[in-house]
């Protein structure tokens, strides 16, 4: 079947390839090492973390919501569309969002994968509660199963809420 010479050639090829891989890794680490040598050439002064951060609610959300653009909200909603549907009763990874504005929390028909953490922070999805939740879901309801990072811009949140509110008229 296989003679000694063939087995030796195959083993030498495998060990040779492994040696080339190890040498390439070693050379790459030497060329692109992440270690810092010596002291920093300059120091950048930063604000203390103890200083009071400006209030995020400095913007009046009701005023932003009053001037929200439903069309822009539909565009921003595309980020949500991977997990949520807007047709009534059509659940996906997340619950359907038809009629969510004014609906009780954890009450989408047919969706049973709620974490239970939302009920601890709100009873009804008011625009204000949705605004806080959409800013950073994990901070608003720690332990929520929604893995979305959030919408940092208050205008985007207001537009999405206006879009969702327009669906059920």
C-alpha cells in the first residue's frame, strides 16, 4: 500500500508546512507587536469621570416627538425589521410592533419569549417609555432578551415612535 518513503514524504510535508506557519506567525508578531515601550510622548488631559454628566433629557422629548417625521421613522425602522414585523400578529424573533404605542408591555399575542424584565420597568408602552427603551434597551431593562444596542439620536427614536404610532391609526 504505502511504502516507508511515501509516509516519510507526507510527514515531512506536514511538518514543513507547520514550521512555515509557526515562523510566519513569529515574524508577524515581531513586526506588528502591540507592546508599548517607554513612557508616552505626550499626555492628553481628560475630564474626570466624577464630574456630573449633562442630563440626557436636556432635550424636551415631547417637542421632538411633535415634530417627528413618519417617513424618516420608516427608514430608521429598517434596523428593527430584522427582528420585528409591523403586521398585527406576525411575530418574528421579536414580537410584532403593530399597535405597540399604548399597548401593555409583554402583551403581543402569540409571542411567548419575553424575558419578564420589561414588566419591572413599565406597564404600558407610552412614547416616553419607548424613548427610554430605544435609547439603550439593556440599560432601561437590565436582562432583557433584546440584543439591540439602541438608537442614540433622540430624533431617530421620535421618528420611529411616530412611525409605529401611525400604523394602527
